[in-house]
């Protein structure tokens, strides 16, 4: 019988972002106090699991989310650029129609193809880098569990690919709240299930104003 391996994709906790900026890959965006509480709740939820590997996006918010898990399991947080946020031309701007980037016609040239998408890193490229890191993690942690701390869009795109669904989608319909776990369970090399949970669900404040963070 093949060994069971679980790779948990953990989205970072809530970020301090009072300006409603699409921060993307910008440095300097850290967890809010609520975000730090979320990270602690996730670590507590994983406490009885067989986690032997922990890796994180290089973004501060991801590494800060990983910290309580590292402490609980005595693991080193390995930084992996393949887990980073998707690139986006609107990074650093406020999203929205009334007060954000969509108010200015000069930004419309970036919106011509929602299927690629034309405003940032291609969905297929995000999917490929995520698949590579998940495959490598499955081999390294074979027979155990691993946690990869990353971001909403990368998690959602690799989930869509694994479920054989189209990659283009409405960002408002992603099932990937802050501090949520999307868990890939493998029997040997074969993916047998994808689970979703919200260990910090009690701290969620409703719809997020900035999707894709």
C-alpha cells in the first residue's frame, strides 16, 4: 500500500492595510494583530498533525504566518520564491471603480484579456510553479505532512488545475480566506482528495476588499 502524504497550502493571515492597496509583491506589508492571532490559531489546529516540512513565500506576511508553526514543530522555515504572490501591473494601487484604478481609462489597456490574464502573471505560469513545488514537497515529506505558506491566487489556481477546472475565474468566488488551509492528500504520487478548512474562521470579518492578496 502506498504511503499517504498531505501537503497543506496555507494562505497568510490578515494584513495591516488600511489604505486598501493591492500590495502584491511589495515589501513592508505585515500581519495585523488579528492576522497574528490567526497564525497562532492555525498552528494550534495543526498541533497534532505529522508536519515535517515548512516552507513559505518570501513575503513578510507569509513568513510571519509560518512563524508560530515553526515554533510549535521546531522546524526551519524554508523560503521558496515559487510560493510568492502573482505579479500584477496594478500592484501599489487602490482597486475599485469609484476611487481606484478602474476609474482611469488609461488602465483599461491592461484589461483586454481576463483569461490570461492581461494585467499580470499568466495563470498557467502560476499553476506550473505551484505544481513544481508541491511535487517536490510531496517527495521530500513522503509519508508525512508539509505546510506551504503562500497566497490566495496561487492556491486557487493550482486547486483549479488539480480539479481539472478552467484557470480563469471570478476572483470574488475563490474559496480561499485568509489563514485558510487547502490540503492536498496523496496516495503515493496520486492525488486522492483536496480538502478546505478555516482554522481561524472565527476571526474572519466578511468579504475582503482587496482580492488576490
